[in-house]
C-alpha cells in the first residue's frame, strides 16, 4: 500500500472517532478558536507596542535635534 492510501485510512479513522465522540470534536474546535484568538491578541499587542516605541523614538529625535540648535 502506498503512503496516500495509509494516510487516507488514518484520516478516515480519525473522522470515525470524532463522530462517535462529539465532545472531543467540540474540545478540538474550542482549542483552535482559543489559539487563533490569542494569536490575534498578541499580534495586536505587539503592533501597538511597536507603534508606541516609534512615537517615542521620533519624539526623542525631535528633542535632540532642537537641543543641538
């Protein structure tokens, strides 16, 4: 048997297992939603932090250039 046939059997077994245990499917779905949510939140937090540092760096550069005059 080829690798494709074997992977098809494994996938079929997983689907059958999830059909018989819907709680497992619900937990997997909730975990995926949880991971996506936290990935988005951390991405947003990182974007905000980078923006804050950029604003501070620009302000410091402006103050330094005005002090040199």
